[in-house]
C-alpha cells in the first residue's frame, strides 16, 4: 500500500472506487433510516444523532443528476441546508472531488 495520495493524484480507478464506496455508504444510511422509520422506532436524541438527517435530494449535473451526499441537515429549519461536504460522486477536474453545499430544504432531509 502506498502513502496517501492527494485527491488530484489518484488514478481513475482509485477515484471511481472512492466514489462507489461513498455511494454505498450513503445508500446504506438511507436504507437504515427507512427501516427505522417504517418500524416506528422512538429514538433517543443520541440515537437520532447517529442516524443524522441525511439529505434525500438530488444534485444537479455534472456528472448526471445524482444523489446528494449531505449527511445531516444544518440550518434553522426554514432555510436551505448550509452543510458542505465533499461530493465524491461529483466531477473531478484534476483537483479532486469538489466540496459542495447541500442547499436543500429541511423537508428534503430524512427525519426521525
């Protein structure tokens, strides 16, 4: 295993593997959140923190419209989410995956 590669030094295969892994993690979190919601589980505050309020919205291209990777709503409830995160499924223009701001409303985030 080599030293850590800077985002813009990753091979195409490495960047794709990272994006695929991030997509799997996001999808697993969404499925787990749905499972808990459907079961009607009454979560304690510390348990809700574990699940967070992942965004269920989609981001505009490029590449194609894709799932927003925002892990948790950050805002006052009436404004769009201000959380920024690295979009591993977004375009890499040679400087690594971009940092984006979610911008979706609270209603587009899962709630427990």
